[in-house]
C-alpha cells in the first residue's frame, strides 16, 4: 500500500469497477495489442489483464476496419545509429481529408513527428524541416524516396547548405525507407480510427503522436520519448500513480523568508498611484511560501514578500503624524540646563541644592552657578579672584591658557 493505492511490484492494482476505463485509456490512439500490453506493464495490473487487452483490441470495430496487411519480409537493414538525430527518414502520406502529412522518423529512438499540410512542394517541405531542425538540431543523414519534392535542386541545395547527407531509396522499393513507410501506415490507421469516432484531423494526429511517443517500441523495448528526449513522456495514464515530490532543497531554499500572519498591518508597494510609493493594508491570507493577499480600502492586492514591509499598528494611509496615545512628557533631571551666568568675584558661592527641597524659582536658577566638586573648588583657588570665571554646563571652570613670555 502506498498513498491508499495497492501495488503489485511496481504496478498499480486496478479494481473491477475501474478496469474498463483503464482499458479505454490504454487503447487511446488505437494502438495494437503489443503496444497496449507494453504500456500496461509499465503502470497497471490485475488478473488476466493480457486477455482483457486482447479482447478489447480484437473487438474494436474502428481498428478492424482500418487493419493493414502484414509487413513483408525480408526488409532493408540500415546501420544502427549511435545517438538521436544521426539519421532521420522522411516521407509524405495522403491525401486524406484534404490534407497531406509530412512524417519525420528518428532512426535511433523511433521518434515520430507529423505535420499536416495542404501541398507537398519543396518550399513547404523545407519550411517544415527548418522548424524541426530548430527544435532538435541538424541530422547527419536524411533518407527519403524519389518524390519530386525531395529530388528537386531546391531541396538538394538546402541539404548541402546545412551539411546534411541526402540519401534516396531505390525506385519502386519503398521497403528501403521502411521506417518512414511504417510510420505512414501507423498514422493512417490511427487517423482513420479516430475520424470514425468523430474526431477531426488535427485532434487525431495529436492523439496518435501522444500515444505513439509514450508507448514502448517493439524494436528498442523503450518508448521513443525516453530515447529521444531522455525523460519519461507524461500523459493521463500517469494519473493512476500517486504523485511523489522529488524536490531537493539547497542552502538557499533552507533560509526562511520573512513571514506575516493574518491580520498584521503592513506597508506594501503601490504601483497604480504615482503619488504613493507605499500603502498600508492588512494581511488577509497567505498565498504560498512568498506571496500574500493584502486588503486596503476594500481592495485586495497580491504581493510578493519582497514588496511588503512591517508597519506600525497606528500607521494609516494619511499624510500627517498618527494620533498615538503617548503618555504625558516626564521631565528628566539629567536634561542639559542653559548656560549659567558667569560668576563675579564678589559674589558669594551658593551651597549645592538638595533635590528633596523641590524646584527653585526661575530667578534663582538663572543666577545660581552649577554644582562644583571639591576638585573644581581647588582649581578655582588657583585662579585669581579678580578674573571673571566661566564654566560649562556640567560645572567645569574654563580657564584661560597660560602663555610663556619669551
């Protein structure tokens, strides 16, 4: 058991009431028995699943009406390529439903690409191949039959300009270009079956490509997508498996971002008002790891954490200072006092005031000298009493510098 799913080895066990739907999904694109079984072995299982697939495919009326003759033997053998896009095979199919189909097959992975067109000219073929080469790169060799569009000087010059070796098959021997011919047969059978069910040509091509690319090939044993793209081709059949998260965290991911709880007052960037760079709002909900929904003036805004700052509880969207409930100011006895009036020599020195006696009158404060320590008293005896003495706010006496008479 895993995520409430019952597994048989690596395959999900399908209950009786869901098997018909799974069989229909396996036969999407009207693949044959071999491909349907190969696809089923990768995902699902139940007792006698092979017999059910045989019964379903053999009783599909759309497939029976479009069945082809068995392939001829022997067939032409090409040298096995070592990597994707080393050799591709191209051919045209049609006309069918007022369309022609350019088919491109990669010899290494059996990857198939189909392009519906209205004509088969050399210019159209070159344009479609340019798009294919832009997505997947240039091949070393391109194999085609002796059709006019492939034998024209325009197509030959196109291949020479890109450094592609063009190889033509023998006349009246389509087996030489067997990969493209087999792709043509598979495409025709699938399109006919899908059209018989009411699908249009474009949807029929897409269904064929999706089913063909994800199904294991009978020659390689692997799906064309896994060999050509180097990864699995995800489709609806993957939904039967429980989803697993395979994200690995880095050192940057471990760092926790700034967080804001619901109901918190914040300042967020405003982009629709040139006069206001920041606005004040309330966090309504968290929309992911780094995104929040903020409400301001009955309007909801969606912002990243880099666009949000913490705001004070009494801050509002107004120009002036907020009306805060500050307490009454408290007078600090250590606040700096105004500079005292210089003391004259004949004035008597007042004694230090005791703080417990209470504040003095303004006249006494202005005329009273600052408190003096014993050291300051000694220094004051050195200065002649006839000179005017000044002191700092803390009570230190400022003396004039003594100059040497040289």
